[in-house]
């Protein structure tokens, strides 16, 4: 039972990101490296926010403070990563130009959304993994949750929310980078706000208990609505539209390529 | 196991830490031994290489000099090439050069230098990740390696478990100091043996160590696995398994075997040694040893008289590879595999059937290992193959012209030049052509349309012709002329790359063989210490720490490779990675873990 739960939740959380990784990232070494590097930046952000949380001794029990700090720090580090990525653009181009056939790789750089997507996914994967991996380790047994008065949907919600944050980071990466490229500060602000909104929504989960599982709906539904909204925004940002969505559905050729 | 038994691995370890990332140059005389069984063109290849390789202190001179410094490589003789390229490398550093149109060739040359880029990083990521995964999986599933124990190495006499922190601290430092002394002594012994050419002793030493590891450690590991899963196994089966495993390993590592298998064995050995370290070193000592190793690695590799540096330099001056039993190589080491022809021809067929666009994608699929599998031999790295392919397209005529007259021996060197120069030529050309497949915005330099691009191309082909002549004075003349013809004709074809590919089977074989020998080498010691760090981080049961260490180490490895691309000499691979790893390990377990635990248990997401 616990093993089944473990595998189910693992697949919920890591299924879609793994598919994305496999189909869009893994074949290109440059993207793997950028993914790794963005993960590293997220780690640095997490480390900073932990230090802040740790240093503020009186506020340690009020997670809201830590969460707000952490969100801001993550966005700052996303900004830093953007700066570094754009600065290193030439170098990366040089590296990958030799790496693949010349007429293929430049796509990564001509279409700036690709690296934005990759780094967003890197942020998301590491954030989602950090938030779920220890839960997963506990999930595999020998015990399970619910006896001490916690909700029995704890694991399921955790998995779904982790998936949500992975995908959200991915969308935010695209929006954020293109907004910075075009100096649209409002959109940058929107990303930060959306991130803050998501984080603060998840504060609701603290109220859950074994006879109060509905609380989860209060965070899950808005989170996924936010994900949908962010997804649409990212799609539009990356040059998508209803027309080419239709075209993609009709004409199957080349639909797996990121243009 | 027991006190005596585990003292041995440390003997092995002394050998390992001298391993750094390095990329060896092509063609080494030792390599000719295992190649005896191979077809005659190999000897042609070897001799061709040797003439060009004799006095090369720089690792990758043959790979990097010719394209980057066309003028100097033409004018200078072989020994001078290195020095020139070194001085020029420094002058080429500044980035703004890339924007200057008339230095387009120079800056593409610099890009060539970065060839050991993304793809090679991944080729190291994969094995390092695999090694860590083996260690972490073992640590988390087999309690034998994590439980408290009372047997330790002789090297760590201080093992007071109940001592106060201060005592533990100095004890761990004392232990680490003793281990470091042992490492230093053994390294110097090895260096002396190598210096005075006691190859037999070294090889005997290495083989004895491998036997110990492959048989004894694997038996121990098997026993613990069986114990952990509570499944009985009779001694006959166990001895059969261990015997086969061990003999296979000995053959693969010390004699010949498929590259993939050799890599797998090296990874397994590293993992086993790492596990033994985690098991038999006292808790605190592991961390101090890791810290001390960082310093030692730095000193030994970078100091002017550092033993490992001397070792590497000696090996280079003798034009030999460093003992293959101790170095993981992402590409060809010294073994020519036996069963490579089938795989290679298959791959070639695959390439031919695909059209140009698909080719790149298809090649992209082979990350790290898969490439070796697809290749049968040992993956020549992607960029190499791409470069070589674009070289062939220009080379087609030339190779065809001299196909019957000792293609291989005379082709080798021009190929090595072409594979460097031609891609740029093509690039420059496709730029100037207003471009077939590319987005026009995308090229790296603002090369003026038409004129300069064409000029660059002409210049480059000219240069490579001249260098080809220079290289093999006697036989190269037809080569050179053929090449110039090819340079003239091949370029206008620009995008239609598949044109001559079927026409040059011999050349493609040769080129791939040459390219196999290039690749990044990473010492097993680096594998071991990375894995020790990650395994130790995972032993306290927090996956976040493990992950953080993993990411930090890989990023450190990336940085090291970046430095490698800049300095192009043997660099210690431990310092950056281990520093990152240690910092993130302690920071994560002390600061991040409580924060994340709280967030996780409250289901708050950040």
C-alpha cells in the first residue's frame, strides 16, 4: 500500500516534468547544463532564505515571513540568472555551436524563449523536488499518515502541489525572461505577484486535519487556476496563439519542435 | 570486513588522487600495442600521428592549434606551434574580438577551443551521476554501510566515538593528516617508479589492486546485498559470479574490451572504493579527509613541482597515456575494441539514410554513454563527428582522388586539419549566403555579407592546404591539391551536406578513429571522492542534502571544465566541486533542512 502510494505520488509529481525533460532537454547538452545551473541558482536562493529564516529567531514559527522572504529571494536569483545567462550568451553560443550542427543549435539562442523555458524548468524541478523528496521517502513506508490526526490526503496534495509549482516555475521562467528582455516591468511584477500568491495560498494547508480535508481544495483549485493562467500567458508570450495552436493540432508535422 | 583486509584499498587510493581532468592529445605510442591486431591502416595512422606528435607538451595541440592559429601553424614547425598557440591564446582571450568582422577567423578559432564544451560536460555528468547513484542507492538500502562499526583503517588510529567534540575534531584532523601522509608517500613512490620507468612494477601494482577490488570488494558487496535482502546464495554460485565479474573487469581494464564495459567497470570500482571509504572511515574523518584532499589536489597539480603535475608532464613528454586503470575516459583510451566494425557501419548507415536536418537531432540523442553504444567503438563526440562530417563534404573529392593510393596514411593529418577548419568555413559561408536553414540574426559575429565570409572561407581552406602540405611533405601534395579543389567546390554546396557522405567511407572511418582518442579524462579518484561526499551526505537520511550536494558537485565540475577550456592543462577536478559540495552539504543540513522540514510538514510551498 505504501509502496503503491509512493509510486503514484512520484509519478504525479515527476511524470510531466520528466516527459518535458526527455523530449525537450535531454537531447541537447547545453540545455542540460543550463537546467543544472538554474537549479543551482535556486539552491542558492533557498540557502539565502533559510539563512534569513534561521536568523530571525522570533519569527521562526511564523512561516509566512520565511515564505515571503523566500519568494522575493527566488525572484531575485531568477533575475540574476537571467543577467548571467544573457551575459554568457555569446559563450554559450560558442560552446554549443560546435556541439551540434550549425543550423540547429542557434535556435536555442535565436529563440530566447527556449533558454527561458529551460531555466524556468530548472527552477521548477529543483523546487518541486526539494518540497516533495523527503515526503516521498517517508511515504514509502513503513508507516503511513493519518493516525496522528493529519489528513489522509496529505501525500496526494503534496504531490499535486509539487507538480503545480514545477509547471508554474516553468511558465514564470518564460514570462519573466521575455518581460525583462522587453523591459516590461509590469509583467515582471506580475510574475512576482503570482509567485507570492501561490506561496501564500499554500499557507492555507496548515489548517488541514483529518476531519478537515476540504481545506486542501482552497489551495489546490486556485493554484491550478493560476497554473492555467500562467500557462496561457507563457504560451502567448512565447508567440503562441489560437491560430497556431489549431495549426499544430491539424498538421502533425513538426509539432514536437519548439520554434 | 576485517582490519587487515580493508587496509588495502588505501594503497589503491594513493594512485587515484593524481587524476585530474585532462584531455590527452592524440596518438600515443603505447597505444600501438593493443592495436596490433587491427588493420594496417592503423599503423599508417599511428605513424602519421607520431610524426606530428613527437614534441607536444600541450594536451590538445593537434586539436586546437591548427584551426585557431592558421598562420602560425603554417609558418612554424611542429614544436613551435604549441608555443605560438599558447601566446596567441592569451591574446585572443578578449571577447570583443569576436565582434570584429575581420577577425572572424580568429574568433571562430576561439570557438573551436571551446569544443570541449557542452557535450563533454555531459559525457562526464553521466558517469559521475551513475557512480553517485550506485553509492547513494547502496547507502540507503544496505545498512551495512551506514551502521556503527568498530573496524577502521590502520590509517585512522583515532576513533573515539564518545569523545567530546574538541577531541573528535583534533582526532579527525590527525587521521586525515595520516591519510594525507600516506597518500603523499604513495604518490611519490609512484612518481619515482614512473620516472625510472619501472613500468612492470607499476603495472603489477595496478593489477594486484584491481584484483583485490574486483574480487574481494565485489564479493563483499555481493554478500552485503544478499544479507540486506535476506536471500540465500550458495558459495558456488557466488564464486562463479565473482570470478566472472572479476575476470571480465581485469580484461576490460588492463587489456582490451568494449569501451562501454571498461567505463562501467571503472565506475563500479569507484563506487566500491567510495563505499569502503564511507564504511571504514570514522564519521568526522571523512569530512576532514575530503577537505584535506581539496588542498592536496590543488598543491599536487598546480605547484610547479607538484608530484601529480610532474607525473602528467612526464607522461606527456613520453607521449604516453597515464595508466588507463586509473582514469575514466569519455572517449577512446588505448584500447581498440574488437567488435567495433558492426556498430560503426551501422551508425554510418544510419547517418547516410538521414537527411541533414535529422542528423543533428539524431546525434543529439546520444548522450554520453548511448553514444558509445551506438558507436560500438567509443563515441567520438558529437561535435567531432559534425565537424568531421562537414570536413568530409569538402574533402570528398580529395579522398576519392586518392582512395586507392594509401588513403589512410595520407589522409590522417589533413583530416585533422580539416575537421577544424572546414566547419568554420561552412559557417562563414552559410552566413554570407544569407543562409539556408538559419535565422539570419543568429550568427555569432557580424561578418559582413559576401565578401568577408568568402574571404574567410578561402583563407581557411588555403591555410589548411598549406598546413596539410607542411604536415606530410612527401605524400601530401596530391592531398593538398585535392583539398584545394574540394575547398573550392565543396563550399558552394553549403547546405546540401549529405552530398558526398556516402563517397568517403574510408575517410570517415579514419576520422572517427582519430577522434576517439580525444575526450576528457577524469581520474577515478575524483569519482571516488565525489561519491564519498554524496554518499556521506545521504547517510543522515535527508534527501535534500544529497540533492544539494549532487547539484553543487556537478556545477563545480562544470566550472572546472570551463577552466579547463580556458587554461588547457591538467587541472585538479576536486577543489571546486568538493568545496561546493562541502559548503552545500553543511549549509543544507544545518540551515536548509530545518526550514524545508517545516515547510514540508506544513505543506507550504515557496
